[in-house]
């Protein structure tokens, strides 16, 4: 069964039906830019019914550590659409990010950030830039799973899943096809993270084969980020994982001229959330100088999402015409170009006055010409043969000499399990490590079956799980503090764990 993301069947409406939206006015400048945005939507005949929800700073400070009340969840689940102004998360006291909570709790797997340059009306070095960053939104390092394991060492788990990769990569290609984009670029770091980023890259290459009409290529994230900053005109749609996407979407917005101009969509199977990408800017709250463009562009994406593409085009073109008319808020003021610096409300009025007009210098919005329909198939798991072939046991040990701990562990007799190597911070330190390698109190000790070939072909024999448990028990009784274990598996005969650096 296929699910539709960009125009969910339950949400697709004509240009005039009422669309019920959970509206969060946010904190700081949030209420000002939301009022301006809703005023424009109303004037354009968007027919939005705004169901106000309370989220953000005041909810946090009332004692709710999640920043959202039960009634807000109920409104969101009823309407399936959220238009959200920026919020403030109070500092300290363990408050969790509401943005992350919403994205993960509602299954908003795709973050979509279109970024365009509006030269010369918004100052930029990259006239003609038009990039869409499609970012995986639920997993990766942003899963938020962290532990302090020893006095010296903390860890953060990077979780990449095949279902997550398939959904986001498929979404990027479907988005490109739906909106007339020509190329999708994958950015990863699989030269180092061969399993996690390797999975993302492999899925990208698999799915790209189903879209021969769309050019596809891949880049390592570091050089890709540099090239995006230097030559953004060479990019069209970029798809990447959560952390990388967070970084490069802000790079793209910044070099386009103003982070305050960009909106974003967070798309799920059943719910979608639309927001500006900038913060709540409490320093200018109440001064009526905030630029509502980011939230307005998010609202335009919402209208396109529910099928009101003609109204979305009308608003977008009126907004572009306002930029061309050189009525600007203070953040995009240019002495040589700006005709008048206007307030938040005055800017909204200028957009309303331009409804029905087209820009003459900037590209005309043509959302209504795309099919806008994105189809994501249900994930189907392909069964693989999974075989346990060893275990990495992490030990908290205060010594500094790896040969000392290595010799002790080598002499442990545990049901045909033998020590293969020890690493510290990922670098092999036993056997035959380098004396220069700095060692912390966090030791990864790899044990495999005693008859496994550990050189040459590196063939690993299957291991009974009971042997792994027995080994941990022996280590405990020998006085070692076991802080973590990771089972080593082969899937369909292929090694599914990394080697030690230098192994």
C-alpha cells in the first residue's frame, strides 16, 4: 500500500475548502510574524481555520518539561497540519527540544528546506541559487542516545536504519520529480563511517536506479559542504542524514542572503508541520521590525502540501513583487536598493496590495504546474541470515599499558572464546599497538571463537550466545568492570562490524 506525503489523500482539497490547521504563535517575535502571515493568508482567500495551540516557553515554565500540553497534541492529531512560529526553550533544567519532540513523536521523517537567492533585492553573492535540502529528521546522532561510560569517556549513538534511509531517499527523488527538479545529490561520510553512512549511500544508489529521468550523484559531506558554499548553483536537490542536513541547510540559507527568509516543511505519513527556520529573536520582540517572510514561505509550502497551489502561487508572487518594489524590513535593508524600511505589519500590507500581481525580475512561482504528488511505498523487510560471530566487550580500566590488560585477557579460558584485539578510542593498541597512542580508561576488547581465522581471509566461526554471557561473567569475577557489550554479527555471510583502526 502506498502512502502520499506531499498531498495526503485525506488532506488534498480544492483551492477554496476550509483547511483546519493547528497554529502555534510561538515566543519572541512569533506572535508578530504569525499575525502578519495569517493576515496575508486570509486576504488571499486561503480559507485557513486556525486552531490555536499553546506550546513553548510558557508551557515549559509552567512545569511541563516537554513544552507541549495534552490539549495541543489532541488538536494536532485532529487537524494533521501544524503552522508553527519559532519558540524559546528555556536554558538549563533539562528541558528537551520541542522541535525534536514534535518531529519524532509525529513521525515527521523528512525536513524539506527550499533555499533561493533573491538578488539584487536580498544581498547575496550567488544570484540564481535555487537549492532544496531534504534532511532525514528522526534518527542519526539526533536520536539523542548518550551515555557517560567512564570517568574519561562519553558516547553518542549514531543510529541509521534501512527503513529511515529508504523513506528519505525515496522522498527526495519523488520531490524532485513532482516539482520538476533535475538532479539529486547524496552527501555522506562513508569513507570513514562505512556501516552507517555506507548504508545511507547504498540505499541512495539502489533507489536512484528507479528514477532514470533524474540525474544522481554523491559527495563526501565535507567537500560537499565546501562546494555548496562556493558554487551553490551546481546543486538542485540534496538528500542527507540528520546532522549533516541540519548543518548544510543553514549554510545554504546563510549564503542565499538571510536565514530569516526561509521556511521549512516537516513531512510525515499522517501529519505535516511548517515553520520558519530562524529562532524566536527575543531581542527584537515587540518592536514590530521582524521579517515575516520565513513563516510566510512555510505557509506557502503548507498550501502547496494540501493542494491549494494556485493560492500558494498568488501569495508567493505577491511576496516576490513586494521584494522587487523594494519595501523591505530592516534585516534585508540595502541603502542603494531599499525604497522604504517597513514594519512587520506594513510589509504584510504591501504583500496584500500585490496579490494578483507577478514579479518582473525574480522567477514567477509556478507551484500549480507541478503534480505535487509524492508516493512512498510501505517498507518491506528482506530477511537475512544473521549469525553471531563474536563480541566487543568494553571495560573500564584505569591502567595505561595495553600489554598489561591484553596479557591478562589473553590468559582467560572461557569456553573457546579468545581475545582478538583491544582498541582504545577506536585505535588498535593490542597486540602490537604503538606506544605513542594515548589511552583513556575505556577499552574495547574483541573476543571471537578460538578456531576463527583472524588473519588473511578473516573468517569468523559462529559463537553461541551463552558463551558471550559466560565470558562476561568470568570477566566480572576477575575484577573487570564491563560497561557495555556489542555483539558482532554477519548478515548473509557479510561482516557487519567495523575493524579497529590499524587492525
